C-alpha cells in the first residue's frame, strides 16, 4: 500500500485545498454550460474562471480542458461530485498540487485511497474510490 493513514493525514490540508479548488472550477464550468436537458446544442467551448475551455460531453458529465492543458470533470447534476481519477488529472495539470501528486505514484489507486481516508462518505459530492 503506497498511501498510509499517516501520509493521508499529513496531506489533509493540501488534499482539501485541491478538492475545494477543483469544485470551484467544476461549478463555474457547469454554470457556463447550457442545460443539456433543455438545449441539445452543447457548445464545443465555453468561457469560465477567466479562460476558454474545450468541452467533451460524456453524459452525465463534461470533461473540460483549457488551452494550458488543465483537465476538469464537471458533473452536470452535481458539480461538487469529485471522481478520484479526474481529481488526479486536475492535480497533475493545474499545478500547485505537487505534494498530492507525489503521494500518488500508483495513480488512481493512491488517489482512491486518499478519498477513502480523507473524505467523509456522508459529505455531499464525495465519490470515494470505486
């Protein structure tokens, strides 16, 4: 096991900052996008958080990427929902989250372990590693 309970606790402030930042961007993207239930014309690009994002529709979420390569998954009906794989992609591409990325040398499995150890399963929008 790469991520121990002790490692997770040491990373808690950085992990919580990462999750909060991810959610801010995901919420902004969902607000910028049309409601897919009301509008069949999903744009290829939207403006959110001060930059353009390319939109890749994957019902019920959007995989969004800006011109700098930052990747965010925005869940249409619950923008606070965080998937471990997409959170790791965001941490790797957004910058400023090197401690969390370094703690996940095994990738998704390590990030899922951080979810299991640090996110309260009762918290709205938490999606522990599946």
